[in-house]
C-alpha cells in the first residue's frame, strides 16, 4: 500500500489516540528507515512528520528528526530524557500512580491526549510514536504492564520507584550512545581465525 493511502488511513483514526500514534510510528519505521538522509522535502520523513505534527499541534508537541536521520524526536521545547520525565511523573503525592492511570485510560481510548498532564502527553507520544518509529513495537505490552504496576502500587514510594525503574530498564530507553556502546566490536585477532588456509 502506498504511503499516501496509509497516511490517509492513519488520519481517519481518532486524533492523538494511542492507535493513531502507534500507526504513524509504524509507518515511520517502515518508510523512513529505508529512506536516504538526502530525501527531498517530499520524502516519507517529512510527510509523516507533517501528518503527526498536524495531529499534535494543540498539544504544542512537535516531531523532528534526531541525530540520526531516521530517528524521530519528540519536542515540547527541548526533548526530555526518560529519567527526567519519570521523575516529573512520579513527583505527585501518590508517586505518579494517578499519572500512570491517566496514561492507561488514554491507551484504552477513554481519555483524550489533551486531558493528560504535559509530561504525560510527552511520555505518551514518545512511547507510542517515537519508540515504534525506532522499531520497538514489541515493547508496548511490556510498557502497559509496567504502567499497570505503577497505577496499582501499594504506596507512593513504590510507584515512584517503579517510574524510576521504567526510565532506566525498559528496553527502548537506551540512547543511541548507550545502545551503540553494546555493539560487538571484533578483536584484531578475530580476523585471523576466519582466514582460509
């Protein structure tokens, strides 16, 4: 199916919903990762960013490219790291349990994106668009389970600790530098064992 058709389908979904953002994130991953960095203004990255930015305009959130051309970045002012977002979401007297509940309601479609706090809006767009754009579709179930755990935490301390754990241990939280630091680098001697006799 051509990108124009798929974008049209995405824009028929409820504006700013988890389903719409996830659909657009999957489109980003499917089309932008294959596109050269030199793609013209009519390229997939620009078209998808324009489509989602139109949906997020009232939230004052903007999608741009990151350090890597294929890496989507979520901005409301300066981009935020998971650790900072989690600390803000956990700052309430309930340790962020209410924030997790609100995000769960948004995921289920019973709450509008605009009804979330600004940090929760950013978190929702990052996790449901940008991380899917980076190829982490399989991590949405793990995220949902973590949010359910935070929402049902027995205390504010437990909820806040669970936010901190999510911000450091959920797979997609790795930055490019952290992720590339785990890449295998062969030792010089590894080449000799592969040479033919």
